[in-house]
C-alpha cells in the first residue's frame, strides 16, 4: 500500500507549472509551526526540522523533547538516529573508493566473498540499487527474536542471509533490502582496511566538519543523543532496544539537522566525489532509485530524497537540486508519518495546497475485536490487503509492501498514520466482516473480504 499511496501523492504534487512561486520565509516558519503542532497534539511528531533555500535557512527548529523523562527539549543540534539515510553515506564511500581505483561498480560479490552463492552474478552496482535479489535480513524470522538485541559481527549478519535463495535474478527487479548495504559495508572495510565507522569519520564527517555525526553502538557514550520513543495506546513509551551496530552500513549512523545540511551542501560540490560520480549516484536505475537515493519529480521539479525508519526514530531528507531547496526532518517517534509530513512541508515551501491534519485521538479496542478484522481483502485482482493481528496490534500489508499498523479511532475505523489515510470495515446482515474500505482524500476504495 505504501508504494501505491506514495505514487498517488506524487502524481497530485506533480500538477502545476515548473516556475512554482516560493512562500516567504516568515510565512513558512508560521505555517510549519502550525502544521507540526497538530501532529504533536496527536503524539505523531517530536524532533527537529531544517528547511533551506539558496543557502538561506528558512526553518531551523526543534519540536518536542529529546528526553520526555527529564524535559530535555529537541534543538537543531540534538542528535538522532538517521536509519536508512546512512545508505547515502555508504554510496558516497563506495564511489570514493572507485575514484581511487580500488574497486569498480562492475566488480562482482564473489571477488569479496568467494563462496557467496551466485556471487559471480551480483555486482556492486546491484547492491547499490537494490537489484541484487538478496532477501532483506531484517525481515527474516530470527531478526526480531535475537539479532535486534544481541551483537552480531558483520560476517555473522551476512551468514544469516547468505544461503537464502535470491528473490529474482540480479538486475531484473528492484526490492529494497538492507542486506545489500550490509554487504557494501563489508566491501568498504575490506578495500579501505578500515572499519566502516573509521572510514566515514575520516573521509566524510571530518572533511565536512560534521562534528555531531557518527556511528552508534551500545557501549558508546553519545552526548545530546535523543531517546527514541513509540506510541502505545496514545501514551509515549521508550522504544524497544536495538543493537545499532548490527545495522552497520545500512542504518547505524546518527546526526543532526545542521550536520545533514552540511552534507547537503557538500553534495553540490566536488568536495567528496566528482561530478561524474554524483551523476551516477543521482540517476535512476530501477523504480525511482539510484545509489542510496530515491529520485522523483514533485511539482515538475527533480527531488532526490531518502527516508529512514529505525527503532524509536524516523527521518527524511529531500533535496530539490535544481532549486537549491533542502528539507531535513529528524524525529524521535518511530510512528511519525514521515512521508506525509515531508510532502506537506514541500507543499508549504512551494506555496501549494496542503491539509493540516484533523486532530483525532486513538482509542483502545479489545484483542477480540481487533482479531475479528483479520483476513484477506482484495482491492483489485492480484492486489490484496492482508490484515493480521500480532502483539496486541492490528497490522495491514498490501501485496509487495511492508506491514503498517492500523490505529483504531472507533470500533470499525482505523488510521494508517504513515500515509494519513483511513481504513474502515463493514459488516453484512449476519454481522460478519464483508469488506475493507480505503479512504484517501474524498475517495473510497472498497476491498471485499476473500478469505
């Protein structure tokens, strides 16, 4: 469902002329404050936001708290886990090593792991573009049971997915998989003879004076690092523990909005990599993805972006490279609807229509009621919503998409906070659930129950 909704939203945003007028600085700050306040009232946002245009910072502000126990507020220099924004740094590291002649993008995986099954078919470029076919290790059964918590070396992590069958032939399809970037992390370490942590520190963070960025692991004391939170029954709770070192080159970095703005600035120059390398990185290969970055058009303007989602945190960076506009969002709430917020902030900057979310409070339903909605609902042939129950929560997974939590707002209505859409269920005359209805904007899409 996430992919369908995102494409729909992008289609809406793409309407309009290319010479879109920008809102004024004071107006933008006021609108952002008003918009974010609505999300904060529903416990949907806590974090920091930076918006800049032509090297002028328009918004640079913290919202909510870095630590709710001690009332420590978020600020522009508060440090957050950035999750998959890490992949952009990993991609630059690979391109730096290519420029030094230490590897090529056509090198196959077997060169670095000789016994990797079908490693002779998988190239570094396949790993960068998520076209290797290698399964996503964070979706394997043992991840939540053990690897989320306990420390695994990068070799041990690779062993958990190394012998799994490929999901498709390398290069033929796109499937987002953290495993690809774990392997890239190993390649960086083998070729550079440095740990991934040391490599990004010496070759990216230090040259850019990104003093508030680094690699997180449990033993490390990191000043001004936020506590990550989740929302349970509309109450703020500490997020589950995650051994961040296991995320490695796919998601173990932390940073601040101000440091990420330095990163954004550097990507307009040749300070880190050449223009030729940047052209490779920012060119779509499959499914709007390049090397560690997504590439789409919004309002007929090219946007290069990536989001992150890791225990207790969500993040997003959007770069309109032909307009020199940057929008950086870091949140220490793991249920923050980051894509929805990003799209609305883009609309604010480009002075386009957006909607301040209606403040709706979630309610608690018994497990018996939640379980009554479990089933398969077909929106169209081959596209099914699978509704499941796990850990006292109702989850919905559309064909080929990740599971998303359904937050109850009545006995038959649920919000999908990540997309700001509603799902309701209807019963037949026998009081049995007969259909699911997806509410998006003013439109309704029925999906009859088939199982």
